């Protein structure tokens, strides 16, 4: 399944032109990762660290895409928290 995120939800009107141009190119790199994350969230919820481990991706590849998936209506944070590797609480995400 391929997820296509509307680039208009990825930048704000006050963002610089570089951010707006980057948002227009999101399909070149992020949609594939978003699809993988969404499919994994459908298998079970998790923090960005847990999802990164399960998908064999870097944590930053996950936490950067979760808000995009939320804006597009594919994922949302739960009320749950999990202590991450740093010892700090991390949000647990699920598929919508």
C-alpha cells in the first residue's frame, strides 16, 4: 500500500520558501517510509524507537514522519507512554 501525503499539510503559510519547496518534494522520499510506518502501526502500536527497531530504520526516520501521518489522518498518539532508551517518556502511536 502506498500512502500519498498532501504536501499542503506539511508546511505552514509562515514557513520559509525552502520549507514549502521541500514539502512539495515529500513524495520523493517520505511516502515510502510513511507507508512502511503505517503498515507496522497496523500490526501494533509503538513509540518511534520501537517502530524504528521493528522496521530496521533510524529513529529520526520515524519521528519525523509520525506527525505527517497524523496530519494526513493515518496515525495518532495514544494516551499511553513508554520509557525510551534515554529514560524519558515517549508517546505511543497507533494506526487510525
